[in-house]
C-alpha cells in the first residue's frame, strides 16, 4: 500500500497526511495541482459523469496520466465514512459558544448549500423534494426517523453531491473504489444518529483501531489531536475559524490551509473558467437562463461571492453540460427541448436539479 496527497501548496493538511504515512510506514507521493486543474478538466469530466454534479468535485481527472503511470491498481478512500458515520446528511444545530452539534429541525438544506430558484425546473425539483420526506417524518426526532431521513438522502449513493470523486476514477482509470459491504451497512444501520455528531464515533474508532500514535496527529478538520479534550478542541476550532477568515479576507489567494483551493479566488481569477462562462454556443445560454429563472450572465463573475460562489460553479457546470447536449443534437431537437414542457427533465437529471 502507498499513499498520494493532492495539494496546491504544502500546508497543514499536507503535514497531517505526511505524519500519518510516516507513522504507518507508508510511502507518500505528493501530487501538486496546476492552478487551472479544475477548469482544464471541467468539460471532459462533465461528459464523463453526465453533468450530474459540480466539476468542483472532479479531483482525479487532471491527474489521470500520472496516476496510470504510477501503477496503482485501486483506491482506498474514507470518503463515505463522512456520510455514514459523521452524519453529513442529517440536519444539525450548533451551539454558538461550544460549537457542539446536535440534531436540528428538519430543513431541505444540509451539508451543501441549497439555492431556491424561480423557474419551472426549480419548482418541479422542489415538489419532488417535498414528496420525498412526508411531514410526519420531518417532525419526528426519534433515532429511527432520523435514520430514515438520512437514508432517503443518501441512497442511491451514486447521486450524492461529490460523486465525481468516485465516478471519474471508476470510469477513466478504472479504479473500482470500495464503497460498502454488508458488514459496513450493518454497522451503519445499528448506529444511532446522535453519536455521529461532533465526529464522536469517528474519533473513537480512530483511537481504537489506529492507536495512540495516530491519535496524537492533528486532525486536518480541526487542527486538534483526535483524542483532544473538550477545551483543547474548542481552542483549535476557534483558531481555525480565525485563520480561515484571515485567509479569505486579508490574504486571499488560490492555496488554503485545507484540502481544497479557495474557490472564490479561483472563480474570480481563472481565465479558463471565464472563457467557459462567456463563450457563446447555440442555445445553451438561453437554456441556462430558463432553468435558473434569471439571467446569470447579467452579473459580473466577481459578484458571485460567499455562498454564491458555489451557485456560479453549479451554473457553469450546467452550461457546459447543455453545450455538450447541443453539440449532439440538431437545431430542431434543441428547439424542442427549450419548450415549456419538461425540457429540463430531459437535460438536467433529477439529482442536479434537486441541488438547486
């Protein structure tokens, strides 16, 4: 077994990965992202996974040749641990002082931002979301009800928001990324939702399975040791929040101290993304306006900030997908899909529309 670590600049996350590899006697191969890593792979990646999720999750395609040359035969990833055992698909509330998490009131938005849009496509998506979980289940805070809500959001897991992380390696390397087996599913079904909050179950698992040497290494999500005390963890959480705010507001640049680039900075400074956004290609811009319910091109790219940065990336994903569709259809077929019936249902896939 060997390890790889993707990075923009060597940072706290890279140091954590290196420390774990050293502790376990595993070789670590650092792989640096090009500044246009995501934009350069966007068009091909969107075709690979059918426009069903944002190109911001397409982490592997730009490294395909390098990974193939490495001789690696498969990828072991803990990504789905976050969904199954850290409760990403649960609604939660956070204590403003201690930052402790607990079960929160039902909302359609969880984990990733939700953008209600005023269009026929968005209203159809909202109707389907309303039908997915009935009102009696939403009001039920029992562990059984929370598990049902979580499961309805998770499965089929190939539709989850970050699916390109798994779908692209499977389709172009090919790596058949292990997801679940029956034993894992049995543990998932037997795990009460409340122990998933605050990464409590995950932290306990690391201490039991990996031992004290690994548990002493700073968790890249918090900066604290896995087995840190409550006050120590709180101190690191606040320090991390201040550092993230400093990085965004005072010294904005592409690289961050975490796993991924500063997407707001990248969106505002990338020539590749700007070219993809501004190029005209038959009916795609009009179709995007129709699905969005407003004219996204009327706003300068720089106006997409904060949460709206993710909205921009999703809209650009759809624009590229519509361009792909248009390139395969005659103009008559394009005109028919822009009609008032269920045009977006043919082009956008339930999962992508539900993300709005």
